[in-house]
């Protein structure tokens, strides 16, 4: 599997979030604590939305490990963004190539994923067939994650994000079951259009990969007055991460099973998520 | 497009064929004379069958240019083979990744290609659908060449090579026409099972990419007694190349339009090739 | 050899200069017109100073060709700078590795080079020995260009750029002559501290690699009212390039032999440059 | 630091030694048990001597992790050798580039290393100065390991391997001490000329990195009759490894501090090794 991080809020230098924290994503690429694998060294990617606000995000991906990549370090030290994704990959056999690295981009959308479709090799053809034929040629890689993305686009990501992701999950569940796969889906997904960030946690088995969201900056500052992290961040600034970037109590909250969060969020920190029959 | 080379005959060090000739394939990667592009620097690959004769060939592919790749140079200086393929790629926009580099392998089969399916992006989905569902998951890249390979396997490569390639071509022609593509196919293809080598030249338009085969070593020696190239090679040794490895008269023969050659060959140097209706 | 481009002036998106022009540097990486080689595909690099003006520039370098690099395209479409360097490399045998790609950085300084020290392998040790011992460990690669940079730093780049470059050239001339090298140096060099850009053209033989600087934007607009390029650029905006980015008359001026230019420039477009005895 | 493996004896397919064992070197690249780091993913290399016995070994090195490298897998499945080295690297900040990957080659010699020269950045210049000026230009990378190699060549590797390595170590010890480095050297080194294999274990502190050699195949077969590993290997076949390839009792023996082993070995399994004053 993999580890990922999504940031939404006050513009920051990527470096402050990707490298500076004690157990940063870069550190997780080398020694993940909660991941299925300790090492996530089969490629990485970062995607960010420009402050000038033209729709298309930038996506930089490479096939080596993140921990020794000098270009990622350079970019992180010079790029500021209010909304960005970062992902470190642990392949389970799929080719290590740029087009299999996250995040994936379609128009103004960014998508990244940690998890798996069980027996993907067996389901892959039917899943691809369900993708809008007009989008089929956009599939460049060989991962389940990319197909899930284009299925979500097919199922209406532009109109209704939770609904589209729900229908994608529902379709995977149904198709898997039809092929005799008991627990077809295991996912933590982040998706953004540059204005909002959605993060989903779900698995057929109800034992999903870890996913955490940060407490409100105001609360973090009260708990840890001397903490540099998130200092000066607006109160609707939020991080969603595969595993906490450090051990400070009160900073990280587990996103419950079968739920999703939106940033900027409304009243509730999270809402229920269930696959929709397709 | 690309440049490729296929060798069949007396075992030689790859280096003698890949690097030593005046206008070697490595030289063609930097300054092709007959190619659509001068530069073929978007990845390369070499595939060889072991002298110990276990079925599966080795395939080494990388995403940088061949001309500066030290590993290719090392391998070529230490590996001997009686049957090998080499390919330098010029991408027309498709991702530069290992799984898009030639040759492609399936079981004991090697396949490489220079050419294109016109409007591939538009035809890609239907072409993939026609691939045997049991093979679909084997498609790792995003090139037309790989899909052509799996179509040929689907159409019976194991039983009848010219027939399977003919049916693949016939299917591409028909599908293209159905989508209003006037000239759907442009191809020079090499395929081998480790015992024989087949090379095909065909295009819908009847103006195919260049393809040449070498004269019989005996004849080459008579013409150029002091030529090191092919010295000591058995008389059924043959090279098939996208463009000649040098300018010596009498060494290289153009494979005519709509024909294919087999090595070791029978009476005739080549036979007619036409797409078969599918 | 190589091709390079240096920009100084009104902040622009890198893409507008690196990709948009008819014969852009990216185009030159594939089909250079004035270079020693047509192809410059042995790595590339881009270095830019941030608009927020903290001293250290960002440097992104990679070992593949620039023309097919998606990350360079992404960065260029999202990064704005008032001062940036870009370089495409054609190796003459030296290892293709990130630390041999230009530009090189030391503190706030950026340096890139096209040319060669004749018989560098023979002179390399003595050249390295002349580098300030405190800087020796900073040499990461194996190019003459990097050693020239650290020699210039050793000879006082921080205090006097033309003087330091002159002493570097003078030292190379003297050392070369001592080793019986007739024409030791061939160089076009760009160097910047983020506030000013210096470009030098010199060779022992007096037949230096091509180097051009752009005419003042005001003049360009008068000549080509409908030209998008440099539109909206302040009048002290300037490009220095290994070869013109297009064929428009009046836009590009050859920098004469043994001279250098500074941007922002004073009265004169360029000044004389000669090696200084060391 | 790193992990390495050296094989000498009956020709085998690299795959049998590099991939098949339970805790193979490839496994160690991902989860080393005895290494300073768990992960050794900053490049790898393999070097082998051809069975045809021409002097120069082949060296294939790449900058990604070994565990996901398909080319290494291909080569290992098709190359047989009686003498080969393999190395997986964990960089401590030095650039991740081919020329910093082991093994290093000079003429017929192969060299690989695990360990470090303390304060190398500070000692690097003086160490390089001590290298035979005729060899200086051969230094392509920036590692201490490569400089140690060329120092050993400078100190007479061609005439007397243990003596040359001893003088290299002695020089490092002396130079380090002169610079106030308390414990200058930490090394496990393998070196071969294609006919013999030498492996050294030494550190100033007397607490060297782990190093093991395999028991005689005859003995291994008696202990583990059903073990495929080393079956059919001549009795002077030996492996030297940074850490055991499995947990079988009686198969692996620790090479003591300050000692070296030669394969094929004489009466004794190992001999004492001490730095020689230079």
C-alpha cells in the first residue's frame, strides 16, 4: 500500500508540511509506522494548486523513493500552496512508472488513493469497460487507483463528489461480488478540485487503512503553545494523513470507518459514507 | 516512430551487432537517416534468448536514450545470443516508461514494432476489448504496439504466426474503417519464439516504414572479403533492420511492401503478407 | 556541448520562455541548429530565484532528455520568476547524472556553462587542487563546468564577478599551456546571484560557441507589434541564449568574442572580457 | 551503510543466489536485519566475470531500489557466473547516482564496500591527492568507497591485495588521526580480479560492520540434506555476505574482527588483517 497527505487552508511552503514534521510523509516513505509496509519507496508524487488560481494543478511524480529525491526537496522549498497532495507509493507488483504514481489529475481534479481492489487483475477489464469510453484513452497506467478515479469521474465527480465516489465504490462492490470476491474494496481516497478537499475512508471488511485529520489550528495552539506547526494557519486549515505526522496528543483524530470529511468543513468534522448501488 | 533490429543465426556478442557497425542501432538512436525522426531517445530495449535454450527470453528496457546508457553497453559486451531484438524508441506523446518500451514479451514470445495505428486514442478501447479477456491484465503500458501484440496472441500466434499477424492487421483495418479512419495501420513488426524470427512490413497506404534484411553471409563475404561483420556467421544467419547498419553495396535488401520474411528462411527470401478479414 | 538560456527581468511563467517560442530551448534539446550536436538529450536542469526573494535559488535537474520530461513541463507551467536559468546537456562521455547537470548552485549563486576545457581528464587534478580546500568537498560531479564554477568562487566571485571569471579563465589558460594544451578553454558561461545576470563568451582560439542576447523589449515590440513574446516586459528585461529562440530579425544580437554582458545592463550592451593572469 | 554479497565457485545463475534465498540480498534491500539501516534503497549494482574468461567484468548499476528493479531480475535469470558481486546501497547523503553505486571497476578489478571514512567531507581532498595522479581522472563519483578503491590500486593492488588494502587502511588511519578524527575507518570490503576473491573486515574502533562467510558446501549438505542452496557446488565454492541469507544453523560463520578471507581459500578460512603504516 502507500502513505499520503492532503493539505487545505492557509498557503504554506510545501516543505513545512512535507519535511519539517517529526514523522513527516518523507519520513514515512522510509519508516512508516501504521502502513502495511514499512517502506514506501516505489515512486512518489506531489500535486498542488497555484495561488494564482488557474484551475489546473501541477503534478510532479517520479519513480524513485521520495526520501532521496533532490528535486522534490527543491520544489518543496520554493512552492507555496493552499491546497496540495503528496503520496509515497509501495507497489504490490504493479510496474514502477510515473503513470502509476499518485496523485492522478483530470482537468482541475486531483485524486490519490491508498488501498486496493481485491483481485484487481481479474476485475480490471470489466472495471475499465465501465469507464466512460470518452475517458478510456486517458488511462495511462496500470493501477486500480487510476481506474477508480476515472470511474468516479464517469459516475459524476463534477456534479457530486461523495455521490460519485459512493457509486464508484458501489460498482466495485457489485462487480467484485459477481466475480466471487468476498471483500472487493479497501480504500482511503483524497480528491480535490482546488477549492474543496474530500477524504474518504471505507473498506468492504470494515477494517480500513488508517486515516487521520488534524484538529483545528486554534485548538492545536492552545494544547501546544510552542509548536511551530500550523502556527499562523487559519482555523479552517486542515490536514488529512494516512498516519499522524507526530505523536502530540490532541492534534490528530482518526476518521471513523465508513465516513468522509470535507475541507473547508461545515458543522460536522465528518459525515457517513456508504457505497451506492449502481 | 522508432528504429529496431532483429538478429537470428550464429551466436554473437550483442556488442558486435548493436555497437560495432558504422551506422549501428545505437548510432541510429542519435541520428537516424530513414526514420520519421532523427532522434530515437525516448527509451530502448533489448531482448535475447539464452544459449541454454530455456524458453523465456530476457528483456532489459530503460526509459533514457540508448546512446548514453552504460548498462546496455555492459550487457552487450557480455551477452551472446543466437536470437535477439533491440529497439530504440521515439515517442509521439505516449508516456516514456519501461512498459512502453519494446520488445514486449509474452511467454516465450518477443514482439517489437515500428509504426502506428492511426487515431489510436480513439480506437484504443475497442482494440483492448478485442484482446482475449484472459490476456487483458497482461497489458501494462499504453502503446498501440503492445495492444497489437496481444491481439496477435489472441488471434493464434502460438499456432500460426503469419496468420495471427494477418488477422491482427485485418482487425485493425476493419475497426479503423468502421471509425472512419482512412489508413488505419502502418507497421513493421518483428516477432520470435526463440527458434524462428518473423518480420512483417505493411501499411494501409502501401507506403510502409523502411525495412531491410541482410544478404546471406557467404554473399557478403564474397562482396567484401575484408569485412569483419558477419564473418564466421552460418549462411542462414540474418539481420532484419529498420535501416541499414552501413552503406556497403550488396549487404542490405529492402523488404518489399506487404511482405514478410522468416529466419531461418526457406527457398524464398520473403513471402507476401496481407491482412486477413476477421 | 550543450545549449542554455538565461532570463532576467519582468517575472514570467517559465513556460512562456522555455516552451512557447518557435525554436525554444526544449526544441533545441531535440534539434539544435548552431550547436556542436543536434541532440542535447543527456540531462537538463532549470534554476530559478523565488519572487519572495530569499537568496537560495531552486534547482531541478534530471538525467533524461528535456523534451519528454513531464515534470519540467509541469514546473514551467506553474512557476514564475524574474531570474532563471535553463540548460540542456550533450555529454561528451562524462557520466549522465544529476550532479553533472547544469545549473550548479553554491549559496545564492547559479552557474551554467557550454563549452569545454581541452584535455580536461589530464588537467582535472591540478584544476581541482586549485579550488579552495574548504570548497573541495562541494564538488559532487565530474564535469569541467563544475570545477570552473568552484574556481570562480575561489577567485572571488562574491566580490567581483567579471574579475573572478577572468581569473578562472586565466588560470585554465596558464595551466593548460603548462601541460602543452594549445587552446585550453572554450566557454560561454552564465552566472547570477539573483539580482544580476552575467554572461561571458570566450575561447582561447577566438572561435567561441554561439551566444546571443535579446534586444530591448521596446525595440522588439516596434519591430514586431503582433509578437506575444516579451510583451509586457520591462525594458531592462533580457534573455541570453546559446542560439536564437526564433528567426525574427532584430530580436537577437550576437555577443561578440571575448566579451560579457550584465543584466540589468548599464549604458553598454556588453563589455570586453579577457582572462586575467593568476 | 549498505549490504553486499560476493560469490566465488561453481558457476550459478545469479538468480539462485540473489533472489532465491529466504533472506536474500534483494530482501535485505527492503528489510535488512543487521544493517545500520533497515532499508537499502539508494541504488544497487551487480558485477560479474564472464565464463569465457576475458578479463573485464560486466558492471550493471542503477539508482533506484533493487527490490523493484525488473532489469536486475531479468539479468539474474539469464546470466551465469563463477565470480560475482552484488551491492545494495543506503546513502548517508551522498548523491544517488550510478557512479556512486557499487561495485566499482578498474581494469579486471571489482571492488565494493560497506562502511565509511569518518568525516570524509573533511578528509576527501587529501585522500584524493594521495591517489596516483594517473588514476585521478578515473574517479567519477563522490563516495569514500571509490576513493578507497583507487587508493588501494595506488598502493599496489595488482601486486599484493592484502598489502595494498592494508596500506590504504593505514593511510586513512594516519590521515584521519592527523585531522583529529578518533576512529577514522569502518569497512567491510570485497575485491576480486576474476580468479580470486578477497574480503576484509576492519574498523578503527574494533566494532566492524557484520560480515559472514559460508561453510563448505559438503558440510552444508551434511547438515541440511534437503537444502537446494549450494547443491552441486564444488567444495571451494564460497559466499561472503554482509548478513546471512537465511537462519540455517551451521551455514554461516562470522568473519572475525581485523581479518580477511580469500576464495579459493588455503588451509585457513581466514587470516589476520591490520592496517600498514604508509
